[in-house]
C-alpha cells in the first residue's frame, strides 16, 4: 500500500515510540511531538492510533510481499522455503526493534488477531514455510515466529553483528524446519 511522505513520517515516529513505550504507552500527542506537528496534523493522516498500528504493521510486513510472491512462484518446495526464510530472517535482523515491537506488543497482537488481511498474509507465509498442515501447523508456526523474533532482540545477542546473527539464525531455523544446509 502506498503511503504519503507525511504518513510515513508519522509511522516512523510511531514505530520509534512504540518500541520504547509500547502501544499503550504511546499517545497521538507523543507521535505529533516526535514528528514536530500538531495532533490535528496526525489526525489528518490517520483517524485513530489503531489505524496507525495497522498501517505500521502493513508497511513492515509489506517488505516481505516480494519474497512471498517469489516463494509462491517457485516450483521446488524446498527452494520456496529457502527464499522466504532467508528474507524473513534478513528483515528481522535488519529491523530488530521493529520485529520485536510488532510481534510482542499485546495491543498489536489483539488488533491483528481481528485484522483479516493480516491473517490472510500469515496463512500464505506459513503455508510456504510449513506446508498445508492446517491446525497442526499453528504451533510450529508460532514457535518459528517466536524463535526468530526473540532471537533478534534478546540482550544476549545485542552485540552480535548482523551478518553473524543472520548466519546463525539461518542455520538454526533450517535445522528446526528440517531443511538441507
């Protein structure tokens, strides 16, 4: 989805603040102050904080759209999984704070649980990574998602450089999914 420059400034500020304070601890006034505009200017871009959270999530997950489409077009299932897994890990490492914020904030979890486009995206994503195992795939999907999301933001790896973290995550996730090295 295309966003205006003003909307992206609001989303950038919101992501920074939400990463520091959570959704519940971030107000529209705080976002306005961070952007350097009035609260009315924020309201002009987004009608509610929930709208900001949904737009922020769509923008961040939109970074995976191209990789998901490429994976879905692959004839080889192992190659499709590899393409998508590599991009998911790349994005999680590149955007450590965003990954942790969007995955673990309770308000975001609640909002996205009822957001049909998000649920459809997850179905496609985990369909490629885990196959079509129906309800049986939900626990492994949650484990995979949690493992990557936690690993990129855990204090034990705060000083690990991105390339090393990426390589270790790829190795361990391949083992978890029983993929060839």
